[in-house]
C-alpha cells in the first residue's frame, strides 16, 4: 500500500533529524489526509525554535500557494 509506505518513509526521515520536534498527531493526521486525498501533496507548517530564527525561510515555507506547488 503506497500510503503506508510513504508514512513509514516520513517517520524514518523524521527520526534522523534529531533537532526537529513534531506535534504528536502530525503523522497520523497526514496519513489520514493521504487516505482521503490520494493525489494531493500533504505537508505542514513549521514553527522555529528559537522564535525568529531563519525568519525569511519560515515565512516563505508557510506561505507557499497552491499555484506555487
């Protein structure tokens, strides 16, 4: 099943980024979104810690429009 394989890949990638923290339900919610929208791109917004670090990148990544995708 493609969606399950993708979810496993995302989880494996996230575990390699030891300085990243994700919200507890993130993978579950993205997995459910994939089940209902199998041809869509599923992502999330980011928050920086400390606040304000890489401000331009954070603003850009959180404001990408559908057309830009």
